[in-house]
C-alpha cells in the first residue's frame, strides 16, 4: 500500500528575490513496510526534499509546489496546526544535523519526554520509564546519566542516537532518516539499522533513508532512488541497482567507493563540481557537463524516465553510450 | 623522528547533580593515552561513538582542559601555550571539526570565515588574501561565487569542504581531522581524500584522522589507534590492525563493516548477531577490577595490545 505519494514536487529557495529550484520536479511513492534509500551528490537536494515532506520550509525563503499525498491529505495544504500533529506522531524525521535539532538548554530526558507528552497519553511514570527504555534501545549504555545531561555534553554519535530515540518514540507511520548513522561507528550503526528494521517489523512504517553510504544501502534498502542536481536520475530495486547500475552518475558513484581490498593510492573521483543553484542548467541532461567525453548527441534534449526493466528507471539515454574516461582514452 | 608527543593524556569531566549541583561523578572521557607523530604520516583514531576521540583532538589543540598529561611539540612542552589562540603551536596545529554545521559562524560570509585564520597568522596584502581565498576554494572544489554566501546556503557536504579549506589556510604541520568526510557523498569524499593526500605530499603534512569508516581509515592511514572507553586497546600499522587484529573490540569493529552488495544480507545479519553474543560474553575480560582497560603491551616493534586480550581472546 502506498502511504506517501509525491507528485511533481518543486522546492525553490529565494536568492536575490528569485526562486531557484533545489528540488526540481520529483515524483515517487513510498509503501508501508518499505525502505526507500535516496543517494546522491552532496547538494543535490536530498535534505531539501525531506524537509519539504514534514513541512519545515519557511514560506519567506522557500516555495514548495506539487503534491505530497499522505493518505487522503495533501500535506502542502494542511494548516500549521495539523502539521504539528502529523509531525512526530505520524511522520518523524531524524535530522542530518542533530546539534541544531536538539534544544541546547533542555536535558536529554526532558526532550524525549516532551515528544511523548505531546503525542501520547502515557502517565508521567510511564513516560519516564519509556525515556530510559528508548535510550537503551538506541544503544546508550548509561541511560540514567545521559537523560540528565545536556546536548553539548554528549558526543556526536550520542546526540544522533538521541534524535533517533525521539523519532521512534511515537511509532510513526513514516520515518525520514537523513544520514541517520553518519556520525556512528560501524558497530553502533549496525545496531541502529537493525533497530530500525525491528521497529518496522512491528509497526510496518515506511522508511525514507537518505545516505551516501552504499554499504548502508546494500544492507537496508528495498528500493533505491539516485538524485542529481534536484532530479531523480535512476530508480531501481536494490539488487538491480547494485548488479547493474545504469546512469553514468550512478556508475561513477559506485566507482568512487574506497575498496577495502584495494591498494590503489588514489580513489576515483567524479571530475568537476555540482553547479550552484543559480547556475544549474535547467534544460537538457544535467549530468552532461560532468562527462564531457561522451558525445553531445548521446543525451536527450528533454530527458525523460525510461523503464528499462521492471521497476528500473533511468533518465536520459546517455547511459547507453557511457564508458569510463580511462577506457575511452585507451581506445583513442 | 617524531615532532610531537602526547604523554599520558587525561581529560575527565565532572557530572554535576543533586540539590547543590555538586559533583556526583566523573566521565573519564580520555584516560591516559600516549601518542607520537612523525612528519608526513597519517594516524587513524578509531573507536566507538563516545569513546573520547573528539575530546582527544580538542584537548590537543587546547579547546578542552587537560586533567593531566603533557604535550610536547618540537621538543618543547606546549601544554600551557596551546591555549593562546595566536601562539606558534596554533598556527602549526589545526583542527577540522566534526560538526561542520555549527562550526561555521552563521553570520559571516564564507570569504570572512576563510580570511580569519589568514589574518591571524599570515601577513598578506588584501590582494594576496583574496587570491589565497580563491585558491582555497578551488582546492576544495567549491564554485568561486561561494565567497559572498553565508553558511546556511550550503549543503552539509559543501560546508565540510569550507571547513577543510579553513584548516588549510595557514599551511599547518598537523591537521586533526575529526570525521572530515563522513558528511560527504562518495565522489566528493574521493575528491577530498585524494586532495588531502596531495597536499600531504606537497607540504609534508601530518594528519590525525578521526573516523569510524574503516574503509576510509584503511585507505588513508599508516598507523592506527583503536580507542575504547577513553583508552587505547590496540595500536599498530595498517597491516597489524587489518591483517592481524588481536583485541576483541578491534575484531568487532572489523566484523561490523557493511558489505557492498545486497546479496546475502540476511545471512550477514545473522552472523553479526552471533558475533555480538560472543562479544557480550567475553568483553568483560578487557577490564581490570576498576573497570579500566588494561595497559598496552608490545607484541612486535609496531603492534601494541591491551594486556588482557593477548592471551585470552585470540
Ligand atoms: N536555505 C537555503 N537557502 C538557499 N539555498 C539553499 C538552502 N538550503 C539549501 N540550499 C541549497 O540547495 C541545494 C540542496 O541542498 P540540500 O541541503 O538539500 O543538499 P543535500 O542533498 O542534502 O546535500 P548533503 O548530502 O551535502 O547533505 C544546495 O545547492 C544548497 O546550497
Ligand atoms: N562538556 C562535557 N561534559 C561532560 N561530558 C562530556 C563533555 N564533552 C564530552 N563528554 C563525554 O565524554 C565522552 C567522550 O566524548 P567525545 O565527544 O570525545 O566522543 P567521540 O569519541 O568523539 O564520539 P563520536 O564518535 O560520537 O563523536 C562522552 O561520554 C561524552 O558524553
Ligand atoms: Mg543533506
Ligand atoms: Mg566525536
């Protein structure tokens, strides 16, 4: 069952009184009990997309258009009050930047309890017990002590886990996790990922997992969307994407992974930089400038999504002509 | 020859509580560690979240009070000097902070953020300064028009690149990089790591590289410290750690590295949970009767392991 249906979503930021789209016509659905991973170059609009779903963009700075259907409701038409109830209770977000999402003046325990007070009808004692239980669940070994501490007294990874505890506290239907484990060591990362899965088994929540760690994607995702410069450029079930990535960006991305068993001095980076919002090409294949060795006519003029096998979508046609640069220079 | 030594460093934080806000307990964030740094090498500092890695870094550059211990830089005891922001030590030792978002002043433009260390330590004309800023931005792959912008206009990864540019501004000798690439996507990560290696070669830089990504650590580091609850449980060359791990905690870290294929993930999850049970059963042996990790003892010229685990857990 689709629990989230996003149609033609645009999010533009105001820069010198003009709006520039950081998310530029994105459509997708999320099913319950599904983990949808979103990967993509830094600055491609992942967090902007996530923030739009829970309605936290400011009207003055950002223009959000399109549809975000959550059951019967279009979240873009909900009042602030309705959104306040949906946020946390039904759709929870784990922010990329835990320090700015936590209240610096409030003890950790009180912050978690606040979420419970607002969205559940537990008694005070139940809430206190629940706080400690949640902290334990996210792998914090001295929950009583940490509950009494303030955010600045915790390590980066501990703060991130507190965020996760708050996000799962009300058993939401959708969890949006923006880089939930980037600050965590691998052992706790594994533990948190297992925890999210367990929680999902219990509540059938749909999870949107934003990450740049392809290992995390491999271990967790059912389906993967790849974004570049505000657009989705490839989408596929996880096995398909890892077995045969198609879009040039996706292939270059996989190619830049540090290999545990390689002794190569240099990693394969993607040459060039992501253009800033104001300089983004708005027509044609946005990735063309990063792969100049691919002939211009390999790209579609108006790139569209092609379903190349069941559930596997690729934007533009340039993938058919793509080779890695060193291959092409050898051929020449 | 090493140019910098850390000797028996300790950082303990008081926990206050009760009626009178008196000290009720202590967090032994860093509890007696020794390190040495040679020029041009990269040192990895790896360990569980909350084990004291950032505290170690911050204590070295003087942002945390040291409870006890000593820091020697080029033969001199700089334990006191390191607190003054304009000291020689400060120019030579820079830090890239873990929290890229909050370590940039939101009210300053990028140009001013980068100009700050330049003005503190280098004597440049305004023109040279502008050129330097352009160079720094180019080095980290940011568009030139970033200069006029404010931090909130950038994505997480972009902010981190600005942080790296700032640390490089004074051509330091040692850069303490606290999770410098964990907020970056893979291709930018590859760019930044390649770039860090390039400047290292060019300027003979030394890195203390704090990270939990064992793939990245393996790629970057010559020598690795494994930290656990404020102490080192194992240290050695890259080969020692990856090919011949001794301590149970080190093994657990290596065991939790996610695979890079979705195939077989159910099986891996099961194996991980089995390992976890074994770990829970044996890890208490890593501590002495006071709950402190045992001291390191050498098992080769380069490889040190916390005493208990040498015999017990192989
Ligand atoms: N408040 C803002 N005002 C103007 N531009 C913004 C704002 N927030 C983000 N941007 C720009 O929008 C684009 C998308 O940013 P976003 O934070 O969504 O990227 P991201 O994909 O989450 O990147 P990362 O992986 O680095 O977190 C970037 O070019 C960024 O500079
Ligand atoms: N100002 C402080 N007051 C009290 N305790 C603190 C303070 N700063 C850090 N701590 C504690 O010291 C310990 C070590 O923290 P530190 O930030 O060094 O961890 P870390 O190894 O960098 O972890 P991470 O990988 O999560 O960033 C933690 O238990 C933390 O709660
Ligand atoms: Mg982001
Ligand atoms: Mg840290």
